[in-house]
């Protein structure tokens, strides 16, 4: 089955950085994007603080210097800045030159535990409730309320009564005010209690919800890990995408890749977006010109820039293969096809193009037997029988060794209907004679546009068919041998060898092998560098759609119909 892909674009204008984070698990993709943005924000804050501190230090020193000293200090700072920028440029060039080696010193298997959400609830817990204290209750016997009687007061009863009454009135007044204050404090404390309890309950509910969501995300990660260990195709592809996402490259390099995993032959196809030439650094030195009080950037020569560009593309290719194989802890990958794509502007049309500049297939044991720390990247790529132009910086596209089947990633597809075929018709269970005629008719339509013709030469009675196409094109045409296998199992290398032998015996310029199933890694390996084209079931469905037909390929259903053993 297919799966949704969640994509987040992370940008930071202050640093001039951006990166695309994607994955089939939304929580993982979102967590990685959030973490990256936080890292960049912290880096930006440190940068601003450092610049501010540096400026303040400079202003402080300048205030203590006379004009001559200031000029000397300014010139020295300019020279120091030029040296610093030169060192930085050289460090960047060195880092680019070590793109491959940088990946060889660490392990690349995904640490599932680090993907889990373990941080605490971010909102601060409400403070404990504080209450207003009650004032002391006035007492009638307090000294304040005892009449102050002097000698003359004591000689007059009325004066004693008058002062006693005044003191009592003061007590009654203060006690009434105290009662009012007590009621106000009670009301305020009740308000604080209600608000405090509500705040604590809200915080507790938020914390509980956060923990539950965090637990669900962690459960999803555990499930993804279990699916990967069970070799579920989408989980394997997602795992490999995680591996590539963790690979560190300059932030202005594109971080986009599309993966397709075939569980039948354990081949992973990687369509990888490579940097265009202008994305690579070109500054090798920065000089300060005292007479003009300006900095001048010394650039690499065109020859050095082109050489660096070609080298880094080969290194990215080998590094990607290494990282994916190194991270393959469950034996999910037998081979990887790397297709490196570059978006650029066509100088002839001014329009953006996206071309495949290099393509290679490597088997796991094949790459593991290579000491990548000592290889010359281009030579190693050629030894793996990779295809690419002699000068990658020319941006000359090549045909990929194996394409991602964008038309039918699920391998059970519905295509447009015509004639007797419809979306319910399973080619993998088709009668072999009908299949023979279908292939003939299909390739007849394909070659008819150039005036060619296709003739069936013989039927092998085992679900296969042999045919010969004659293409009249004086440059690219000639005799083409076509063999088809209506199979429900992976086609092995023997069939490819058989086709190659037929091509040689017939003196044909090319051989085409087409099947309703797929091919094993050895089959693709044997076909490398030979005039052979291997078309699997997805390619057959695409060809049918191209010529207005519709069908499906369901291997499991075909096995039941044909009485064969299931997978």
C-alpha cells in the first residue's frame, strides 16, 4: 500500500538557511523540523550576542585610543577579518572535499530512542496559592481603648464618663472596620483559592494530555520500528529516509529525495536531488586592499570549480550508498540504485530543467568490500559500472539505471481501458497465448510510429514469448529481440543471460526483457553495461497506459488462480 508523506520546510532568514524535512510519519517529521528550527534559533542568538559583544568591546577600546592608534587598530582588524574569512573559506572547501570521508567515521543506524518524545510539559506549574493574613481583632481591654484620665478628669465624674465613652466609641469603630476587612480578605482568599484550584486543574489536565500525546507518539515510533524490523515496505523506505535526513550537508544543498523499496528483490531506488554548480563554494581567499579600504574575494578558477563539482557529486553518490547499507541492521537491502538529479536553468531556453546526471546500482556485499576511505570517487563510481557524462558540470542528463515507478508504486494498479482489457484484468494470470498476442500488439503500437514492425517468432509454452522488432531508423534503429515472461516469481539472472545470448546470436542491436513480475539484483547487475533493457510489471502497465489500455498486475491473486504456492 502507499503512504502519505508529510513535508515541512524549515527556514531561518537571520541565518539564511533552509531545509526540507519529510517522512511518512507526521510526528517524526514535525519533531525533526521543530528541533532543527530551535537549533538554528539558538545558533542565531549566539551569533547576535557574539557580534554585540564584539562591537561593544571595540567601542570601549576605541574610546581609549587616539586617532592614530584607532587607524592602526582599524587596519589590523581589517587584516584579521580578511585572514578569518580566508580561513573560513578554506575550511568550507576542505569540508566539501571530505564529503565522503566525513561519513565513514560514524554509524548511521537510526537510534529509535532518540526519536522519542521525552521532554517535560513546557508550561510552568502554577505557584502554590498564597492567602492574605487576617489582621488582629481589636480587644476592648487594649491600651488604645482605655481612657487616659489625668488628675482633673478623676475629680469630675462627667469627664470620666465622657472619655470612657469616647474610648468605647473608638473601639466600636475599629472593630467594625476590622469586621469589614475580615470579610474583604475572606472574599479575596476565596477568589484566590478558586482561581488557584482552576489553574492547577488546568495545568494538570494540560500535562496529562501532553503526556498522553507524547506516549501515543512514542507508541507510533515503536510500531514504526516493529514494522521496519518486519520488513514492511513503506517502513523500510521511511527508515532509509530517516537515515538520509540525518546526513549532514551544507544548508544550501537541496535535502530532497524520493525512495521506492521493492520487497521482492530487496532493491531500494533513491532519486536524490544534488546541488547545482552555483550551490558549491567558490571563494578560496579574501584579501584586504588597504588603498581602497575594501575586501576582495579571490575565486576558484573555472577548472578548479568544475573539478570540485564533479568530485563532490561522485562523493555524495558513494556516501549515500554507504550510509544506507551501513544503517541496514535488518538485512532489508540487497542492492541500491542511486539516481542523482540536478535542477538547473537550461542556458538555451532559460527554463528550469531537472536532469539525471549520474546513476549506479550497487550490491551490498559489493560496496562493503570497497575501502571507501582510500578510493578516488569517480574511479570507484566507474568501477561500479555507474553511468554519467565524463564532465558532470556540463549538466548532461543520462538515462537512470532503474527508474522509480511513479505511475504505480503499489504494483497493483488500474490503468485506462481499451478493447478486452479493463481494470479488473490481471495480466499475471493471463493465458499464455493471449499474453503472446498482447505483447506483439503492444510493441507493434510502440514501433509503428517510426514505421517499424514486430513479428512473433515462437512461443515457449511457459508463459513467455519471443519476438523480433525491426526499427527502420537509420541511426538508432535495427533489429531488436523482445522476450516476455508472464511470471509470478522474481525473474533470475538466467533469463537475462539467455536474452543476451539471443541478442548476440541474432546480431541484434538491443534486447528487451519484459515480465509481469520483477527482477532480482543479479539480473540487474548482469544487465549493467550491456544493450539490454529490463522492464518489470510496473513498466508493462505504464506501456499499456501509454497506448490506451488498462489492466492490473496482482501477483498474489494470480498465484491463487494458477494454483501456485503463495509468497
